[in-house]
C-alpha cells in the first residue's frame, strides 16, 4: 500500500514539474504569388491573413488551439502551385487558401481534393473550377459567367455596338472570353467584330492591335491579366488609336498597371472588378480598412486581400461552430449551413457547387491622375450606382 501511495505522490509531483504541452496548432496553408508579376497582391493577402490570425490566436480557434499559417509561393506558375499544394498536404493542413489566378488554383485542386483538404480561393473566377464537383472546394468571388453578364450590361449601357475581344488562351482568360462570346446571341444590337487569342509574354502587340483596328470596334475588351494589358495599352498609345474604349476584367485590378503602362497609355482605361477596398460598403469592411492602415501604415490596394481574408474566416467560423477540424463535416457545413451576413465583401454563403451566392461588381475608370475611380456599381445584374 505504501508503495502505491509513494508512486501516486511521485506521479503528481512529476505532473507539476513537467511542462504542460500546448495543444497542436490548426495548420492553414496559403498559396499565392509572393514573387513575380503578381507578387504585390500575394504579399498583401498574406499581411491580411496574418492580421486576422493574430486576433484569433489571442484566444485560440478551438479548445485553445492556435492557428499556424504556412505560406507557399507559386510565383503565378501552375507547376509551382501544384508543388505547393503537395507540400502542404505533407504538413497536414486542414485548409488551403489560394491561389490568385485560375490556372494555379486549377493545378492545386486534384491534390487537395484527394487529400480531403478544404480549399478556398478569394480570386479565381474560371467557371470550370466549380464544375468539377469537388466537395472540398469553394470560392469567395463570383464566376466568369456572372462577370461576363455584368460586362455586357455595362457595354450596352454605354451604347457601344461593335465589340472586339482578346484573350490569352489560359483557363481564366479564354473561359471568360467564351462566356462573353455566347452572350452575343442575346444581344442583337451588338456585333462581335474581332475575336482572337494573343500569346502572353510578348513585348509588342502592335500587329494584332493593327488588325483589330481595321474592324473599327467601339470597344476592345481584354479578358486576361494586367502584364499583357500593359503592352496592349502601350501599343494603342503608340498607334494613337484614340476613338476606341479599352476595357478589361477583374485581373486588371492592379495598382502597378499605371506605373508599368504609363499614364498617357492607361488614362481612360476601364475595368470591371469586385469593389475596390475603398469602396466597400459593409461596416466590417470599413473596420478592416482602418485596422489594416493602422497596422501597416497604408490602405490595402487589392480586393483580393479582402476576399482572401473572408475566405479564411469561412474556415475558422466553421471550425468554431462545429468544434472540429474534421474536413468532411466542415465541408458539409459550409455547403449547406454556412451563412455570414457580415462578411467584408457582403453576405457570404455557397451553393452545392461551392460558388459564392453573391454578385457585386464595380466598373472603374483610370482618371487623369492615374486613380481608379468608381464609374458604376452593379449588383445582381442591375446598376445600383
């Protein structure tokens, strides 16, 4: 009996002496271009996520467990994005946020779905991403087919009849262009006078711009990314082609568009995008801007920082509600029951495909000072401003 008492006493003493092991963190991955042409967007998104996680970690997300953010740089390259996803699977993450462009997000999907890891993007809009039926994939942004409807609405309101479309052949750009092309059957007053793919990465697009000019369009719409838009705008300026409107999609929402193209080339350029940070209407969005500015000394420049942060919040809200990191249960909850009426980008909930059930776009014009000025606001296909 004495031995048992002594053994019990010893165990109690050891329990007091040995440090209490902290609960294992909940690991979240972030894949984005942290270098290259889109590095500024990825870095700002990383800053935003760190800011949210710092607040959550004051109390922990579940049972006192902290969030550990593991970031991977895909440099805007699909092969690197796939490798990043594979690395995060080995690190046993619960969820992955990313990537920025649709080609990279597409490259990650098989890897993460096979591993039953929750995958959310705040930026990738290609329709095919949610047509695959992947149960663990969600996007906190609108699809290209919705964006194309908003574009055609704007073109119609501007009374532009002859339209030229350029794309870069990629998953996002080509898919966006094809969605626009399909809508011309329902727009008898509009005519598609030019439709072609360009090779991304070229230094000069004067040749294709000259052929397009010969068709005399009222508007040129480019569905690709801003590095090529810079060269297209420079070619337009070089040709002194002034009697045409140039417009792009949400991938033009990049502050270095002006510095790279030059003010002369970019002034008057339009692009359609989810609202810029300064145009967020929600109380939560405005609070986020104020906090971000206080912490980093500048306002966020990219919408993707906002939507990416809302994407992370979807995961964390679900974990706290269900008190689990079981991804089957989390995915089912996000598909069928998740509702955030106070997201920074507005009301957030999803359909069975994982698509965000919201549709808010702003049309921006680059003014004579190089500022992005809100021209129109469209919600569910209707002009609200």
